[in-house]
């Protein structure tokens, strides 16, 4: 399929993957180049949080702009998925779709709020405790809401697989991504409750959850070939 | 409400709402002067969105609005596809998207400390927004005019005509909407009005895009 024939929802699915992944990668590279964070594999070593890549300029400009833009794309993705699933015309599910999409939208707004406070204005951290707490709370709520909504949506997509004509392999990919998110979230919450912590724990989970949720957004690309923005002819 | 109408509405409410809330918070926190900036030109939009909580609101709201502007141009392209050539549509969408990205970059570099702000980037980004937007909207208006003559229903045509006339009058009479670090009172007034009129142009498509929808055509 050529780029020219790509539907708008497909472009949204692509953007929801590439914008955050490229943004985080670029801001991390700039932060490392500036000598503010070590060069490592954060997925394994947990050596730098995503937040840490958005403190020093110019990396902070990129993280702020890229993630705020990503959040809008996430909102559009949820709007698309709602309209897509509503096309099965099961009236009893409409309220459910609306609720999940609203929760995911609020989560996306929270990540914008979380990102705009980042920058060198947060240094030294002891003088800006409120803003740091605000950032940590809003970012945490985003990850929680986003992952839970994706997990719930996977369950519903499986139920509607036949009506929606979703390929079995596409559902399996979504289920794997949703299960991994569930696993990471459960372990993180469990460890927090029992008070167990290892070095780089937050960074480790943050990078994995961000990547898994981006991959989940991308997975809709294969489902949305026949889901397009179009101008319907009005009846006379 | 159709997808197209939602995008038109959000593009207006988010951009204008962000500026209004930013100004309200800035005046409440005394980082901007209290006045009617559309008449008095006591401050420019940029300086209301730099310091304090107003800065956070401005950066978050305007960057998000820029993303919606990009989608607004996609909608406009779909709406005009059957009535305009590919080159004209590509040009329109290119300048529209470029101007939105200019504003996005110009907004992202704003920080509370005026001396440390990368003004060159901000000024270029903001000017790219205003000049690029005028080019994109002009192409858009001409395409709509031609499409209307071919039978396209354009409920907002009078509103769009009035807005284009005003924007061009401002451009010719005041040598364009040019943003700088320190702007004259007149330039500041023009900036506020031009921003409002561009926002209204985005909103005007709400009445045109009732049939711009996302449709699942099962194969």
C-alpha cells in the first residue's frame, strides 16, 4: 500500500507510534550529548528516566513539543477507535466506548500538563517540590489510564473480532502488548505496595510502558485500511 | 457532530481558549498588564505566555492546538478533493502545515527567563505561522471560490470572505503581521486581531463540514 492511499486513521496510528518514540529517542540523545545523563540502554539498565531527558535545553524543547503533540494524536486515535468500534452498531456498548475514550482522553491531557512544567526551571529540584510532584502524579496517572484503557479495549476488540472483521493475528499482537502492559503495571504496583525498590526501577518500567503503549497504537494501522476520512454526499 | 466539525470546533476553542486563559492567569499573577489588548495593545501574546502558570498553560495549549491545525488542513483537503487539482491542494496543505509547525516550534522554545529565551527561533516560528497561514488561507479561499462555482455548498462563504478581506487589509495596511521581540503598540494590536481572525476562519468550517466523516467501509 502506498503512502498516498493511506487512510487518515492509519496515519494517526503511525504518528501515535513514531512521534513519541522519535521524540524520546532524540531528547535522550541530546541529553546524553550534553553530558547530563549516561549513555546506556534504559530498557535494561534503567539508568535514565524519560523525565530526565526533558530537563535540560535544548532536549527539553523537543520532549515538550513532541509529547504534547503525541498526546493530541493519542486523543485522535481514541476518537477513531470509538467510531470504528461503534460501526458494529451495538447500542449497549456505546456508553462503554464513550467512558473508555473519555478516560484515555483525560490521561492524554494529563501527559500534556506533565510535560509543560519540565525544563531547567525545575532546577534545583529541592526548590520546586510542588512542580516535581505535579509532574510525577500527572505522568503516573497517564501511564495508568493509558495502559488500562488499552487493555480494556483489547478485551472488547476480541469480543467484536468477527463483526469488525479483524484478522486473528492482529488481535494476538494486541493481546500480547496488552498482557505485557498488565504484567509491568502489576509488578510495578506490587513492588510499590510492598516497598521493594531496585536502582532505576521507575526508569525501567517507564521506558517499557511507553514503548508498549506506542506499539499498541501502531497495531491499529493494519486494521484501518478500510476506515477513512471521506466527504459523504448529502441527500438532496 | 462529524469528525470535520469536531476538528474545526476544537481548533478554534483550544487556540483562542488557551490565549484567553493564559491572559487571565497572567493578569491574575501580575505577569501581564490588565487592559483590553485588542484596543490598548498593552502586551503581545508571547509575553503573556512566558512567566508563571500562564507560561505552562500557553505552551501546553498552543502546542496541542498546532497539532489540531495540521488535522484541520487534512480535513480541508478532503473537503475540496473533488473540486481542486492536486498541485493546488498540495500547496495549500504544505503552507498550512508549515505554518502550524512554525507556531509549534516558536511556542516550544518559550521559557520563563526572557534573557535565556531563544528569540531567533521564536520570532522565525511565529512569523512563519502568520505569513505561511496567510498564504495557505489565500490558496484555500481561491479554491473554495472555484469549488463554489462548480456547485460545492459553502455555508460559511460570507464569513470566510469577510475574514479574508480583513486579513489582507491588515497585511497591506500594516505591512503584514510581523512578530518581533519588542513590538510596537500598533503591531501588538494587529497580532491580537490577526490571531482572532485566523481562529475564526478555522471555526467557520464548522458549518461546511457536516459531511466530513470517518467511515468504515468493510471489504
